[in-house]
């Protein structure tokens, strides 16, 4: 069970970091300027509450693989859900009132508003993809941009979905997000979704590549 009170700042930073990716104790210590012993104690206490778990990291050579830590599903409750129950209830009320077509029209209108908002916030910036990730992080998606391991473009990774329950209730929200990204990033790039939280993945990942002539 999650702790009954708020996490200490150090424990909260550790959980936030592990929401993004699995890390070893030494990596966490280096990231936050803590001693290995302090990090170990934090991790033990978080594990006692069921918030983190340890596992061997995939080995890349000889010797014992290091132990890495990752967040558990229990810890998801520590992150915002944007009043999930109310949102799902409103979606169902809209669907029963105006039907599926009407709900899709409302989603389309919301997407059009997002396009205008995002375009205004990205206008004139040198790296629109990084700016888009910043906007999404402001909205609670914990987004970041990384180079793709295979060298094919970059990946925008969303480590959290603050509207996950709403997206389950209305699949059009996820479809519209992909089109939103394609629209605001423009015709010079292609955007494909490679991982999807609602399909069983741990996060949503979008590949962005320069469009071939």
C-alpha cells in the first residue's frame, strides 16, 4: 500500500525518476547528489511500501549484472489522474445524449482548439519537438525527447497519461492526439506511434522522422 502521508522530497524525486526509466542505486545517487547509502535506504523504504521493485539489468558483458530499480503499478496512484471518475462520467453522459457521432464531433472540436494553442506556443521556436514535449509535460504527460537507438529520427516519450481513464472510455482521444502531433509538427516530418499505453505498453512513444522527398 502507498504511504499514508506525503513522500519526503528525496523519495518523491526518486519515484519521479523511476517513472521515466529504471535506474540503479548508483545512478540515482549521482543524479541527485546523494550518498549510495542514503539512496539504498530510500529504495528499501519505498520497496516496503510496494512503490518500487528491483531486478537484474540486462547484462552487456561479463560479471554480475547490476540491480536496477523500477516503479510499480501501486505508485501510479501518486501521479495526477485529472479527476478520472468525473471525466469518464461526463464522457458517458455526452455519449448517451448526442450519440457516438456527436461525441466524435466534440473530440474533433477539442483537437482543433489544441492545434491552435500548440501552434501558438511552438511558433518561432528552433526545436518544435522539444517545445511540444515541454507543453505536454506542463499538461502532466512527463514527456521527453531522445534520439532513436536505430538512428531513425527522434522519439517523444510520454511516461505518464493524466487522462488515461478518459482515453479508455473514449478511444477518439488517442486517435486525435496522433493527428494533433502530425498537424502541429508540420509536413516536413512523419509521426508514428510505436508504443501505446492503452495497448499494454508502459508508456506512449512517438517516432518523429524527417519526411523523405
